[in-house]
């Protein structure tokens, strides 16, 4: 496993999106939370494939 700046950035974006999911759920915006959760999943998958 080799971590590069690109990998770290992708995982940081995923963490940021997960924080957005929490925020949307807290506000009661479940559809928006689901959309952001899918985007976070894509970011994590992209980061894993990049490794």
C-alpha cells in the first residue's frame, strides 16, 4: 500500500462528505444526506482503487 498526496486528498474529501451527511441528517434532510452519502462512497471507492 502506498499513500500519496492524491490518496490523502481523496480520503479527506470522503471524510468531509461524511460530515455533511451527519449535518443533513441532523437537519432532517434525509434525501440530501443519501445523495451526499453516495458521493462519499464513490470518493472512498476511488481512493481505494487508486491505492
